[in-house]
C-alpha cells in the first residue's frame, strides 16, 4: 500500500483493520502514516516525503520523490505482494500501479482521481494501471463503467464514523469552551506548505472579526503536528494578535468543528468533515500562482470544495487565492453566523449528503479487495 497524506492514511488504516478481521495473518507494507502503522503497517519511507502541495512543490521535490518511486518499484517487484493498493496520490501511484500490473501483480486504486473535476484524460492511464477502482463518491462509478474499468462505490469512512448529529453544547463543555459566545473553527491545513500559505490570513481574519463585527468571538484551531502548531503560533506573534482568544488544539479537528458556529476551512478533506458535522463554513485556499493558473485552465466545475461538488451547487461560499483577503473572509463568516435561514438550508443539504455517503466503507472496500484477489 502507498498513502501520500493524512486523509489517505486514515482511509488505509480503516481498510487494514477490516482486512485483518478476515485475515489476521495478513502483512501490509509500503509507504504510510501513523494511523496505518498503528494497525501494524510497515512503512519503508516516511509518508511526509510524498506530501507536496500543488505543481510547484511537486516540481521542486521531483527528484527525491522520483527516486523513492524507483526504489519502491524495485522492492515491490522483488517482494511480489499478492495485491498492491494505491491510496489516493494518483500522480505517484498510477505510474507505479501500471508497472506492477504489467508484471502480473494485482492493483487497486482506492480513491478515484478527481477526473470529474479536471484532467479527465487520466482515465486512459487508469485503464492500463488498475484491476479495480474503489470510489468514495456516487458520481464516480458511471465514469469508470463507461470506460470498462471495474469499480466499486464504497462511500466515505468519515460518514460512518461521524454521528448524524453532533451536540454543540456537549462538545463545548468537553473542550471547556464558553457555551454562549460565538465560536469560529479555523482549519488552515495539516501540512507545512499549507500553513506557510494560509496561517497569516487565518490569523488576520480572526482579528477582523473581533475588531469589526463580534468583539467576544472565540477561535478554535486544531493543529495536526507540533511543527504546524509552531507555525501558527509564529503567525499570531508576527500579526501582533496575542490578545485574540485562540484555542489551539493538538488534533481534535472534529471536536473543533462540533463546537463551532461557523468554520473557515482550507479546501480538502476537512471541508467534508465540516459538512458531515453539519457546520456552515467558508472554503478557502492559496497555492502557488502557477499551480492555480494551471488548475483553473484544466477545471471542469465552477466549485472546488468537496461539499459543493457533491451537492452539485454552491451550498457554502468559496473564497480562493487572491480573493481570499482577511476582510472578505471575515465578512462571509459573519454573514453565515447571522443568517438563520441559510444555516437551516445548509444543515438540510449536509444531512442528505451524510446519508448518501454512509455505506459501511471499510467493510465494502475490504470485500472488494478480497474479491479482486480471488
């Protein structure tokens, strides 16, 4: 197995657990993160070496990543596992899967590349690379069926693990947060590059909310690692925002979302978590200008946030790249906080989405893997 970032690590860990229930002696190895390793996975390289953000970062780190893939390919061809599962990370995994499949090793790609959003031509590469695709979202299987690629819709494990209702007051009590003050969750990302791009903007947005709109607002900020926490603390210092009530957490992203009234979320898996917890949000991101220009030219859809993509409309606002100023972000967040009709509409849309994605994903994925092996 190969996973390239935190969301893939989570997906793969659930799949490993489900497979081990059926085959306790199964051995798992490749590249993975701490959740996979907690299930007994043997990671030959640190997952962080694959966690790059956008085309520019990928180009800068190309030599190192290409070298890892060459060495991994040689080792897998020597080991000849019964099956290889590439978890997301299509730019790394699809070429590897093609070589392994050509050598007679069965291959599965878990998490469809977003061919419905951009780079639809990749489906030709997928045809030659995999024996099976495990799709997380319901609009994906028809695309693969049309191309003659075996596919199984498995839903999303977050929809299984997150309850249909989250009690905001109970979560605030758990985190020792005030029950009656406006609380905003800030999720600027889990990787160093994301914090480098977004941390200052998130801190400035909190300042604008406090100074112009809600002087008693509180901000909960879950951080993935000690390094990203230090990055955010440095942004607080540099923006002279020590007087702003930031509550920094280690992990606990879902608790932060459960406790908040509205969230500011960097585009990615965290937006889906916010949707499943039924919290209104503003989706944002900033990446290298070249990467953004290229993605805009290749995109098929008018939205980038997963909740909007899955609902097929702008359920929540997206403020991206140069438009993502602290002033615009703060205004959009406060407008959501104050608009009760919009909040009810968002909750209804996200509840329907939750039911659609709740498929007992780990078991369905494990069944598909074992069927592929047979």
